[in-house]
């Protein structure tokens, strides 16, 4: 089996495009966090006052869920394409490594948040 740079199967292409979408959402949430969108919105004030206690946590949680979901989906589709379709693409390997690191980071962040709440 030959190792290529670009993916050949449709599942591997999905994996790469999900990684691209993850990057776009990550940039979107970073821009929203820096622009002060969460602290100026009514939802940010309600969550800050009654639920979370910090505006930074509002952006963290709002950004954590979709970006972690996309990275998990990217990792899983890449893994399935490697096992089922014998995909051996460098881009899919990179996407899977990054997706796994993001999942570990998100789990660490959730555990730290839960530990701080106890």
C-alpha cells in the first residue's frame, strides 16, 4: 500500500474537511472571546450571574462543545477510513493525531472545571 499526501476515500476526505471546519470554529470562538461578545450579550450576563460565575467560562464552554465534537468526529472518521478502507494518507494521520490531542485537552479542561466546582 502506497502512502500519499491527500486522502483517496470519501471517509478520509470527510475527516480532513471536519478538521478544516474545526479550525474555522476555533478561530470564530477566539475572535468572539477577544471581541467581548459574551460579556456584552444578555445571555452572557445571565450565565455569569446565575450559573457559571465567570464570563471566560461561558466562552470556554460554548466553544468547547462544538469544537470538541468536530475534532472527535474527525478523529473517528479518520480511524474508520484507516481500518475499513485501508486509507494511508499523511493528512489523515495528522488529522487523527491533532483530533486525539484535542480530545485529551478537552477532557483535561472538563475535569479541571469539575474539580474547581466541587
